[in-house]
C-alpha cells in the first residue's frame, strides 16, 4: 500500500494550503473497492486504522505546519480515541468523516476530533449520509462538497438547490467550504460563485507521492 497526497488550494489565489492523504493499493483496485469489501466483512475499522497508520508514517516527510486530511468512518473515530495514539504535532490534521457512516455511528465525531486535536471535515457533502442535517448537527470545520455537485450543477436544478442548501448550512455553523472534483477553470469559477474557500481536483494537481510545492 502506498500513500499519495493531493493538494488543497485556497481559491483566493490558488495557493496550496494543505493535502489530502490517499491510499493506493498494490493490486491496483480502488480504495472504495477495498473499503466496501471490509465494510461487508465487518473489518472496516481494522483496515482504516491500518491505512491511517501508513498515512502517519508517510506524513513525516511533510513540511512543518502542513494541513493533512484523511478519511475515516464514524466507528474508526471511536477506535482512534480508544487507541490514544497522538497525531504528529508538527502538522495540522483533519479527519474526514465518511459520507457512508450512518447517523447513529457518528454522533461523537465532533467531540472526538476536537479531543484528538484534529479538524473535523464532512466528506462528500450531498452524497449518502452527508446531509444538511449532519452539517447542522456536527458543526464541522470544513464541508467538502461532493464532486457530483460540480459535475451536475449547470444542467440540474435539483443539484443547484442542493448545493445552495449545503452551502447555507455550512455558513450557518461557521464551516469553511471545499469543493471537490475541480477539473476545469470553469469549474473553479463555479466553486468561487458558491462561496467556497478551498478546492481540490485535477486542475490543481493529481495525487502524488510527495508534498506539492507551494504556489
């Protein structure tokens, strides 16, 4: 298993403000496939803890003060708290709560992330369980809009209405907005129109084994 980093940029000037740490498996299959199989087998927490351990080791190469975010399901938040192993204090860590986590399994995510000294991010807002209600309940530091929002926004009034509700909810709790899946300059313009502070996507950089240079 390898760890790669995708840049997160500030939409004011397209400067790199952090990275998302992503796992790549030796068999070439997607992380979603592996995580789905582990979820079905009841071994999701063990797999995610293993992936997070790899990310922690890879993160020693990142520059002091870097923001680094990584994904976890609600039960893995609980396991991290019980594990008691701290995150590298040189870095600003963010835990991205998976959109597939059922509501009953994430009620403590806000408290646990704070206790661990991490930011709380809501991943893929607008998909699965990452709803307006979850934003209002958990009050994350950053709301990540699902890539489908950008892909469908111009052609789908339902998507536009959903984006509006998600952004309004984020602003209501003081969360910053990050738009995923930005691949074209036009999509970057849309992200700014939505009032997002941050963006992530192939336009700004593909996942790579090393930390992207600041721009």
